[in-house]
C-alpha cells in the first residue's frame, strides 16, 4: 500500500518557509539535542551492570533488551513506516514477524560470533531503511522505476541491519563468558517484548488517527517527515564515522 500520485499535490499546501522550519526542528531534535547515547546506546548504569554481571541474569538482561527497543527511535521510526498502511492485523503480524526473525538472527550472531562491524555505518543504513520505507509508502519507486519492490523482502533485509545495530552496542562491552548465551537470549526476548509494547502503542494511536478525516490529508506529510528523519539520522551517523572513527 502506498499513496496515490494525486497525493503529491499536497506539497503545494506548504510554503518554502514552513518546510524550512519543519526541517530545522527535526534537525534540532535528532542532532542538536540528541546525544549519541540516544542512538539506541547504553546508559552508564546499564553499561556498568552489563560488564559486572556474573552468571545467568535472565530478567535484568530481558529488561535491558526491552528498554533498548522502546528507546530506540530509529527502530521505531522504521516500524512506524512499515505498519503505516497495514490495516489488517494478519498483515501486521507477518511484517513484524519477518522483522523480528531477521534482527534476532544478526543480533545473536553478531554478539556470539564476535563479528565486528562499524557501528556508524550500520546505524547509517538503519537511517536509510527509514528513508526507504517512507519513499515506498509515497509510491516513489513505482513512479520513478515503474515497479514496486517486494515490501516483505525489504523488511527482512533491513531487519538484518537493525539486528547488527543492536549487536554493535553490546560489542562495546567486555561481556562475561559465564552465562553469556543465556543472557544474550534473554536480551533478545526483551527486545521482542519491547517491540511489541512500542508497536502496540503506535498501532492504537494510528488507528485513532486513521478514523479521522485528517488522515488522508496528513499521510503524505507524515511520510515526508519520516523520510526527513531518516536522512538526518544518516547524516548524523556518517558525520560520526568521518570525525570519530
């Protein structure tokens, strides 16, 4: 599902100054006032616990996983784009399951295998996933290239990168070997629970929004906002890569 071509006319409803102000506010929210720890990072207290944890700590690691997902705005922006035009619960479950499977695989593989990937590059690709889904919702690919990419395949592929994004944050710490597998599995379960909690909230709010007459008028603007946020995330991460790597 995506917006019809006629939806592009809505752009004329906004003046260049309004667009500039909107993008400036986004820039402040995602870069100026957002410390790097918010890019699904780990707080100092949580980091201390992770490095000092001894043995199997199922509930604490599950809590950390849930907290990580609920505060991971890049993941939530992508999921919002994924479910934006999904009205049937069956379809929502299919897409969310694909995303859960793919990011679980790379989260577990990345941590347990010790495979190192650059966190800035992975997070930039996660930002790209937000841009991609917003463009998909706007019907851009069909208009530009004459075909519609497979939406399920895209969610699966980008889910792998989202999982690596989670893994890179845990790889920053010296995880104790004792109970490692059990703790990482618990962390992954927590991520899924956090995802369900956040997604449930988003769905409830979107269902209320969809019932209003304003939804048809505002859907285009919302996806442009998603796309803008994705571009800002990409720029934020690439800046970090060029200056801090």
